[in-house]
C-alpha cells in the first residue's frame, strides 16, 4: 500500500496524524538515527520522540537524509512537566535539535507534579500552537478527569492523549471517554503490555498468515487508535509497518477486545 493511503485520524486544525507511528524511546545515538532511517524507508510517516529521549538531533538528521519531504513526515515531541514555566524555550530547543520550523504535535509528557501547574502549562502550550511552532498540542499519561480540567479551564481539548495501551489493557469506557471529548487516543507499549503467545492472538494471526504482533497493531488501527511500536531491528521495523495487507473481522475485534477489562 502506498503510504499516502495509510489511515489517519483527524486532529483540530485539519491536522492528519497517521494511525501507525514509530516510537523512539531508548533509540539514541547512531543506533537511533539508523532505526529512524530504516523506519522511514519501511514506510512509516509518523515519528514519535520527546525532549527526555535525548534523540531529537538524530531524528532530525534521519528525516533530512531520508530524502522525503518534511511535509510528508508527521513529527511528535513532548514537553517534560518539570519544564513548567519554560515551555516556549523548550519547544524552541526541540525545533533546533530536530532542524524543523514546527512540529506536527507537541504533548505534555505527563501531568506536572504540582496540580496547580497543569492549567498554566496547558495555556502556554496553546499559545505555542497559536504562534505556529506546533500544529497541534495534546497530552500524555492523563486521566479523563485531568483532560476535563483542561477543557473546562480553556474550552480547548487536547488533540491527543498518549497512554499505555494494548488489547490486554483495553478499556471500552476509557476509549469512549476520549471519543466523546474529541481526543484521539494514542497507545504506546503495545507489545510490552501484551502476551503475544495468547491463543486468541495466535489463532487470529494464523488465520491471516501474519504474526501476533501484527495482529496487535492492526487491532489498534481498526479501532482508529494511533499506535507507536518501537524497535531498532530492521526486520522487525519492516514487519511492524506491514499491517495494511489485512484487516480484522468484527468477530475477531470482539475476541481481542475481550482480552482487556471490558
């Protein structure tokens, strides 16, 4: 499938986020650079990083050396909550390291230690978006209650909430809460929190002649949940990108959903 046909979710401001992204936590130095280059070569068009990952320069270099147009690659980075009060300075550092004029998505990595800092930080992030340094802003590791606090204070919903997610963590109510608020759910650690030898996954994988890991990724995509698997192994990077040649039936989706807590 041509990457232009990859499924996307729509964020405010007509920003399109590819449902399949490439996670880069712990992918640092030359190995990180090579992993991102391999991911872009394998067809990924969405790269997820963060200030605290310490790899923004390597990612910027991979984007430049990939030969792809900047506008064809979706880049996410994240603000560490201890940078409260230094939001503008932090995004400018990220942009310099990445070698880009703006990121596509900027997330607050997790709620600040002092709950009183949450709304002021969110207001600063919205201001950064409004100046064009980030096309969309959102959060990570936030509860629905915390998301509601942001919306009530500013009437601006986070575009995305990036949380730990997998079939085994599936929570129908939490998924619905995001949908009801117009917040795109983005899942990380899809494999670490899954039992890839589970009989339900192995049976469905066998039916489609794919791996259980590919089934887990496809399950996210068919739920319109963004997923960001990470790997530094070229073969695995390619396999994780190869999830557009099949889709899951409604019955298979229900069976996988049932692995979670409902």
